[in-house]
C-alpha cells in the first residue's frame, strides 16, 4: 500500500523514520503486504536526505495518484492544510494528522467529508503527542457517559511553571530557558497565552461530549501574569500552579476553559512536571482515570500518527465510526455562570481589607508567605459562580488586585 506525507519537518520526517524503522511489523499490523512512503510533499530541498527521491513540490501529484490510499498531514496550521486534506478526503483518501489547529477549527467539516467519501480522518497525535488518549476516549471508554475531561495539555507552559515552582525562576527567565532548550518557539505566544491548550481541550471536549467545540467559544487565559509571589502563596496553601484545560458536562451543555489554577499536592496533576502532559477523564462507570507522558517529541508524536496510518490501512474502503456531530449554538456556557473558587492577591490596608473580605465573602482562607510586604495580603474565596465572585471583589474598595487565579479540585 502506498502512502504520502505532506510536510517534512519534525513530525513528517519522524513519520518517515518510524515507518522505515518498523516497516515489517507496521505492514503486518496494517493487514497489508507492504506499506510504502511513495511521496513526501515539501517546498524545501533536502539534498542528501535518505528520502530525497520521494520529495515532490506539487500537491496534485499526490492527489491524482490512485495508488496513494493514505495521506499524512504534517504541515501544521490551517492553510493550505485544510484545502489539501479536504481534497484528499473528497478523493477517497484517508488522512492522519497531528495538526491540533486544523482539528479544533475544522474537525467537524473534515469528519463529515470523510464519512461522505467512505474514508477516514484520524488525529490521535493532535492531543498529547505520543500519549494514547483520543482512541481510548473514543473506544475504550465508549461505555461511559463522560462527565469531565481536564489536564495539563501544553509541555512548554508546564516546563516554565516547573522552573518557577522548583527553581524559583521568574517567568521571563524560565521562558528563556525553555527557548534555549528547544521547548518553546521563538514566538511562544500560542503556548504561553493558552491557545495551544485551548485547541486541545476543544478536541477532547468534542470527542467526549459529541458536539463540535470551537476555540472561539472557550475562555482562554495563559500564564504570562503568574509571579513567584503567586507560586509561594500556592505552596503555603498546599499546592502548585498548573495551566489546565478542562471541560465539564452541565445538563445538556458544557463548560470549557483554559486558565492557570491552584492544584492540591494530593492531586495526580500536581506531580506532572517538566514537559510532561496528563489528561484526566471522569466517566460515570469507570470513575477517574488518567493518561500521562511526553506531550511532544519527534518520534513520540510520529508513533501516534503511524498508529492512525495503521488504523486507516485496516479500514480501507470502509468507515471507522469515529468523531462527533455539528456544533450547537450556545452549547458552551458563559464561564461567568460556572462555579469556582478564587485565590486573590492584593495590595492595600491589610487589616481593613481582610475584615471587609470576610464580610463580603463569608468564610475565606487567609494565606501567608515569607517576607511579604506589609500591605500585601492573599486569600481563597468560597465556591460561587464566577460572575458573583467578580461582583463581590468589586466591593473591596481602595485595594489593588494583583492576582486572581482559580482553585480546582482534581
């Protein structure tokens, strides 16, 4: 069986390497006599590369070759990935991708095209790199009503927070180290502002709850405002700060959000450090379960993509029931209506402000840290709807809010 790879960067070259490295066993698992990479699409030249003879620059060569049954999309982004993947599916070619942006923004359309053309659209590597989570969520947990899915979904931000928590590095220094180590891009916006994690929680929520969730409907907040002072207060509270993506069933709708959160030391998520990721799933039959591992990396991600290639090869000219339905208007509720607890750090008349906070919120937990300025104070609120908590905070007169971070119970 012939396949093609679109994009010869880290993931695309990794896919070619894994197929070459484990070719015989992959072919056997695919129920095919052989599995051969016929074309690799890339606009760049790779002189001397072992796959140089397979490189092409015209997408139509792949599209118009009837022998190519499966295409790997490893270009990233929406354009031209969406147009190329759409064309492949319309031609009856199955597609495997690691492109989280494509799946989050256009997954509903591409799944429908696959169904209409008796092909398959697979994306195991789009969340968690090499961590098996998409297929287990869709198949192994199929007997459950999934009520909640959450996790640490971005290795770059988790590395930065780990350096802040255990090495007392500032956010700026930790980001610089992440870039020096190759964990963060030169432009790290997608990671540190939470956009990458948002795309991933959209995919997980769509699969878990059955309706397409668009990134635009998910409240997203990154880690750029987290300080070492906040890290110290989290420690005194008995936990750490993590960037979490989470989605939860609320009646016939869902809540979905990406933001930093206080997590207790007793939580399995608190021990997920460095560039590792973890996905937590709560089902009504299985209870709580978690998936853990490296969320990125050339061969780890490629292994997940090739697993999808194997699945596609086993389902040539027949549909694998997989995916979700169309989006529904107002399916994701306003995050202001969702119940939460806040950690608040502020500056002002400490005695007066804390007394006033107790009057407004009722039972608050007052936190402390060493060497805090005399006019700095911090507390954790009771659980209430976020909009209600914000209105209460507004009643604290003559203080400056320095930080506000959600407190989660996982």
